[in-house]
């Protein structure tokens, strides 16, 4: 039995705590709200986020020092906007030799930093090659019900990714390993943009034809941007790429799809975010990806259209028309060269 801290008591942090507890580990689930931690311990439920009975192996804390004391791994599952603050606090209390794993999907606007890069900046003493990222097609609601789920963990240090694999892998939660941290983080973050678009399409009343085209061309955009930054294009064909893209674009469990759906029905962004009541990572990621695409001179028409809808009040139907009337071109333009370069 291992002692593991999970920082972030939202739906995803709670679901991953269930996986770890089912595997026989002692899980210390940290919330920044004392009342939430107390309620979890008293009721063995986290009703606001996942209304399922929690295993006995999960104990909640609101004191970060107490939560991580004596642990051999710390899993960070807070929203991307809270990563820096939590990491700054963690660097003073992390036990020697403990492995940092994160399962947060997002890119920071302005700095354009991925989550692992933010962790390195706030905790420079921790070896950057040892940071593990966990990503893949995984709705918290289904993980909590022990439905079959498959994800990938990546670290530049393969021993660390294998360690994380051993902690999480089970007969309902299968874990693969990778060394492409960049690819996993970009795939997990950028798919939220396309999920917003899929929700907008559904909210406008368009059908499966439109959504399948959006997913396919969205994958092309993600791959173009990711490879321009140095990611392995094959990663975007894996679980953290096309796998996560499909599940996030096609399910009502997806916050980003739900937010996009409301936007497509005519709701304003501020009202949508207020109604959701939970973080919609895709909104922040659109800003960051739009900036990166401009800097890298990478064409991302879907991302640009969603950016205009979110931040320039463009009518969603006009954005769709703009996409449909772009200059004609070959389908595999650019992508075929990526694959040739990969296998040359």
C-alpha cells in the first residue's frame, strides 16, 4: 500500500482518488475549502462534483502540509489557473523523493506555458524530467462508476512514468506509458477548443456531418500546431489525441461541449460560465492557442473562429459560414509531409 496525495477535490481529482483507493493505496484528498474536506470525511461522498460513495481508503484534508506528509507521490488535479499557487505551496512541503504527477489540461494565456512548464517555474528544485502527466479519454463520471477507461502517462524519465503506471493501472483503468510529455499536454489541452466547437455546432442544430468534419479537421489543427512545437505527431493519433478528442466532442459529460452548446443556442459567454459553475478549461486555452498559432505562423481556422465567437462577439453561424467558404485546398496538405518527415 502506497500513501498518495491528490491535490484538488473536484470531479476529476475525486475520480482518480477512487482509482487509487481501489488499488489499495491510502489516498489523502486535499481541498482548499475546509467545509468540503469535512463533508467528504463525514458523508464519504463529494456531492457537488461526484455523487458516488467513496472508498474507505480516501481521507480528505484542507491542510496541504498534512495532506502530503509521508506520501511517495503527489497528484495535482487543480484547474490550470491554480497550478502556480498550489505548486508554490507544494515546494515547501513535498517529501523527499516523492513523484509529482499532474492530470490538469490547459495552457496559460500570455505566458503560453503548459502545466509542466508552470510547475518547473514555480518549483525549480524539482527535476523537470521526473514530472509525469496523465491524460486520455476519461470522463470523471464514468471512471467513478468503474467503467473501462484507458489513459496514458508520460515523463521524460521513463522510470517515473512506469511508477505512475503501476500506481493507477487496474482491471478497469488501463494505463499506457510515453515519453512525449509535450504531445500529451498539447493533445489534452487543445482538444477542449474543438469540443467547444462541437458543442456550438450541436447548439446551432447541425448534425453528425458537421460534427464529424469539425473533429477531423480539428485533429489536423492540433497536429499542425503540436508538431510545429516539437511534439511527436503519432501522439495525436493516440489516447491523449484523437481518443480524448472523440470523447470530449461527443458527450454531454464534457464541460467544454456543454459550454459550447449553450453558446450555439445564443447564450453569452459570461452567462454560460456562470451557469456551468465549474471551470471550462477550453475558454482559457483558446486564448493561448490563438497566440501560439500566430507566433508559429500555423493555420488554425477552427480555433480562430471559436476565438472570434468567444472574445469578439462573432455570430456562431457567421463563423461556420466563414469556415465553409475558405479557399479550396487538398485535404492532406501539410499533414502528409509531417508523416514523411517522421518516417524518413
